[in-house]
């Protein structure tokens, strides 16, 4: 998630070409209709006057027509892209959630399975964003969740939470230190 990708230059150029976008990425999470999900994202962001950066991951959306306000790409460098976005919409995996909080950007967690509801609920409880089950997300639900995460008070809380986060390399070093102390 902190590694460069083939699309970095293109993504950064697109981001710089307009207002900060809303990021959408769902990793390897399967969904019933990826094309319909991307179409819904385009419609909702269009209604809100927002740009959308969609990291399609394993989704096959082919040559789906999207408006100029939507860019569909493959994997992105979360550490580079997330801080440049207004809101992060994702599946709520532990790594993506941590990267988002570390970036200081509110989230809309559209969880699918496993531990994702735990992280989704925590984001909502801390008022760092909104949460909803992906499979029951409608345009109305997505629009409401985005309007919540775009509120100034959510933006302020997200930046404050970022200041409290530990960087991944520091986390690994602290964990190693604790393990060494425990082994002594």
C-alpha cells in the first residue's frame, strides 16, 4: 500500500487537474456487479458535484463509459493518493482503514465480510466517517454517507486522528522491540 504503481504518474496528473476527488477502492472484494457499482459511483458523485477516483482492483469493468468526473484505474499507492482525496470509500480492511486514518481523510466504509464490519463500526463510532454494508448500498445510501463524510467536522476529526497514528515502520519496530523484551 506504500509501494509505487504503474499508474502513479497518470493518477497524480488527473488528481492535480481538478478539485480533490473521492477515492473508491474495494481491494479484492467480490461484488455482484462491478459495472453497476462503478455506474452508481459516477451518478452519485455527479449529483454531488464531486470527482471520483475508482481503483478497480479485481473488478472487471471493461470499457464502461464514465463521465469526465470519474477515473477508473488499477492499484494505487495509498500513501501517496489518500492524502490528496476528500473522502475515502473502501471495504474496511484493517490495512486500508489504517492507511486512511493515517492520511487524515474521512471514510465511508462499505464493508463486505470478515473483520470489515468491526473497522466500519469503529470509523462510524469515532465520527471519522460513515459505514454501511456494501451489498445493501443504494444511490441514496451512498449519497447520504458521502455528505456525512464531507462535513467539515468529519474533516477536522480525521486530521486530528491522523496526528495520533503511528507510522507502519515505527509499528513494526515497536512490535519487534516488545517481542525481544518478552523473549528475554
